[in-house]
C-alpha cells in the first residue's frame, strides 16, 4: 500500500504569511493527489484535486504543486479562516490513503 | 446536490458487531466507487474500505480485513459497512464518500467500542 508522509506536523504562522505543507508518497502516484482542510468538529473540505486543480469556491491563495512522489500545498497570504488540519490523499492505489495531517495555527 | 447521510453508529461492547449505512442522493450512485473513512478521537483520517460500482472489486485497510465487510445496494443508492469483532481501536467517526476523492461528505456516524 502507498504511504503518505506530511511535514510539518504543526505550523504556526501570522496573517499574511505564506506557508507550505509537504506530502511525500512512498511510491509514485503520478498526479493522483488531493488536499483537504478539516476544522474541529467538521467533516473534511476538499481544496484541491489532481495536484493543482482548485475545487469550486476555494480561494486562489491555495496552490498545489508536484508530481510523482513529492507534493506541496502552499497558502499565500494566510487568512484567519485558514486554521485547521490539512490532509493530503492519494488515489493512484485502489486504497485511498491519507497523510497524517498538518495542523495550521494562526498566531 | 450530492448528499451522503451516514447512520448506524452506536455504543457497542468489545467483540460486538455493528452495521453502518450511508444513504446517498444527487449523483449516479451505481457508476462510482464508494469509500468508508474513519477518524478516531483526536486523530487523523484513515481510509477503511471501498467498493466499485458493481460490487466486484473490494479493498480494505489491513487492520479491518476479516472483520469488516463493505457492500452496496445500488437500488437503494446506499453503501454499508458490516463490522464485527470490534475493539477499542475501532472507536471513531465513520464517514462515507464517493469516487476517488470528494467534495461531498456527510456528518459521519460515531462508533464507540467500550465496556
């Protein structure tokens, strides 16, 4: 099974900062990667699919990049609303593995 | 609009069984893979199982193989997760979603395994 490793585990940044979360796959997943944000007590919310395609209604400050085994989610100009835990998810494999999550805190 | 409504979660004793249901609407159910994902308290998301559109392909995470069974009823637009030999490690909110990734999740259903 394909494993996904995210880093960092937590990050704290100020409004207006640019932050980057990394997701590394244990083998190539080509472009089959999505990103979600989850707020406490809520279901996950899809942000990006196929590495870099924004889900409808997601602000353009969210940017996905990468290919193969190494991927990034960058949030430019961090907003107070961006707090939460971010997960990557692969769908190259018949399983649908998630990364362990990155908690984003707003200073 | 696509909707997923999970149900069936409950408090169950270790070793017990439970059946979860996911009722869907708003999309061509029989054309899509359906997935179950869970989230233990304070933990991350864990994919549990999935099933293809006609039920001929099924996959499970290793930790539930032999204990959980996923199945679907395309006439009812529903997918189910039959869980047995439950342990405390299965305590979680269980979500369903369709396809390979999803912008549509239900509210989840809580399974608590405790004596």
